[in-house]
C-alpha cells in the first residue's frame, strides 16, 4: 500500500491522474499539488511513497535537494510532456499515454513498491538514510535541526529514530553515540 503525491502544474493532467489513481489498487492515500511552493510543502508534510513529478516543474531547490526530502523507499515517476517511445523506462509516463498504458505503469510501481517494502522490513540493518540520521543524533543535533539540515519534516526524523531504536535496541542518545563510534558512522574528532 502506498501514499501517492501528484506534482503537476496542469489542472487537467492532475485531475486525470487523480481520477485514474482513485480507482487503482494499492493507493492508500492520494494528494495533489500544482504550484511549486505547494508541492514542496506537501512533499515535506505528506512524505509520499510514490511521487508523480512533472519533469517541467521549476522548483526553488535542486533536484538532489528535492530527492533528499523523500524517504529511503520512495520512488519518483516522471511525467513527460511529449510522447514516449514504446520501450521507454517504467519510471516515465507521458501525458499522451493511453489509460491502459498509464494503469499498467502505475500498477507496476505500486506492486513493486509493496514487494520492496516487505523485503526491506525483514532486514534489521540500518538504511543509508537511518545511518545519516544516526550520525546527526550522535553529533548532538535535535530532531528539528536534523529536519532542517536534511530538508525533511521533523515527523520523518522521529520515524527514522524510532526505526533506529527498534533495530538496534538502543534507547539513549549516549548509547547511540557509542554505537555510531564503534561502527565508523562518526569519528571521535567529530564530537565537539
């Protein structure tokens, strides 16, 4: 099951995708935004699993910063404003695609997302994002400071910290700092 955010400036395309996704299995929550500022705000607050992003939208941040806002398991599907060749990648959809083609591609991502989530949840290793959060926690940053530094919501930081605590079974900041030191996530010189 996935939360989906449609980031599309065209009202017509946005409404069409909403209509299509409302009747697609695997979508638990659906949101849409049309203005770049609204898209950024919704992205931070909603934390989607799948982002349908029009490649022509001009954002006030770089693409890398935009991607860093998403959680580790999130996927981006790019909306392209021109026709695509038949063998185009699965992470691209065109505004000229037929309903069946769109449904096929979107269903693929929803199913793939579900399988990927299940597989990752069975492992107890920290994800790269969780290691990054752990590094900042061990260096003494607050949830709010970490959120600002990584362009994510405080809620997302708290979720990562809960996962880290559960996976490592370490409940104190000092314990997490020792773990980070012993596992090379931070160095002794990093601690102020």
